[in-house]
C-alpha cells in the first residue's frame, strides 16, 4: 500500500478515489489539512464490475474460455464446466453502503431469493428495497451462497474474511471482494480454495497491488483476479477526474469542496 507523503506546506489533498485508506488520516486531521475525494460517481461502475466478477467466477468463464483454446472442449458431458447460478440463491453483502445497495439492485432481477447483509449497524430504510435481513457476519458466512465484500477497510474489518470465516461458508459458496485487499486474509483464502473448502473466489482488489505474478492464488483455476478495475469505465474516470480537480481548486481558494471528506 502506498501512502501519501505529507509536506510541511501541504494544505489540501484531492484523491481520485472513494477509499482513503492510502492517506495518513491521523496526521492529516492533526494538521488541519482538507481532503477531497470522489464518492458516489463510481458507484454504478463498481457495482456493474462486481456483478460481472460474480457471474464470471460462479459460472467459471475463464476456465471455459481456456478449454476452448486448449482443445479441452470435446463431446458433450452432463456435468462438465458446471458452475453455480443465482436463481433462488441467498446473497450476502458485507457492507450495505452505496455500492452494496447498487449491487443488490442489479442482482435482484436474477431471481435471488434472499438477501443478507452485515455491518456496523442495521440499515432498515436501505434494506427495505431488497427485503434484506441484517445478520451477524458469522451467520451471513454460513447461510449465503454468494458473499460480496463491499465494506470499508477499518481496524475492525481488516482480515475479516479469514480461516474461521471460510470454515463457516458452504463448500458450494463463492466469495467476491471489491472493497480492499486487506479485508481478506489471502493466505487463508488460498488454503480454502485449494482444499475445496469453498467453491471459488473473485477478487478485484488484492494485497499488494499489483499482485506478484508468482502469487499462489494465481495458480488456482477457481480464483479469478482482476487488476482493481471497479471504476474503470471512460465515463466514470472522466467524472472522477473532474471532481478531483474541482475539489483541489476549491480547497486552494478556501471554498467549500464539491466533495470533502469530513475528518
């Protein structure tokens, strides 16, 4: 993880992201430095990517593509390349914030039977749209067919998805992480995937980033890893750039930022 260096004369920081775990927030707050960031504008793109990653992983698309290329596609076989579908499934969302809600909104038409969510506190108003049930994280791990991690990285969520979490999951369950790499213990995830303790995982975030090409997770067929492209659409990145620039200019002028992090 790269952290922003703080010079003696620094007054304003503008980050082109919704996450701020790369900033030394304690020092920033102590020195009264203003911070602009870019929430909301990347919600839809990130939610779309999460659904894409979930479908890609659960239906084993990279494996299927490789079988076409390497000659593994032969005569029809009833159980060959079977994955897991969303119809009548239970989806668990860790962190029902803006992105978590946008993901649930997109998954609902797939015929998901039940939504669970966990977090710091219940969000009955936000959950009502999906009839989502607030449950402890351990219950979510045990009951969900698909688990999507969308929470912020905090001391409480660091390493949240570890060997104890994976032991609770169904052997047929799929984990997707689009939040921050450190929410998942990658060594424990490797063991869970390699041993068949869980079915598959899809990651758009890792620790570190970029992930070394020699990392054990990259040897697994049941792990799909993307290079942190959740917000990578032309329109979203252009909007983020403009917002980041306007935040910086407003901060330098001593004016209210369009989107300022409250410290």
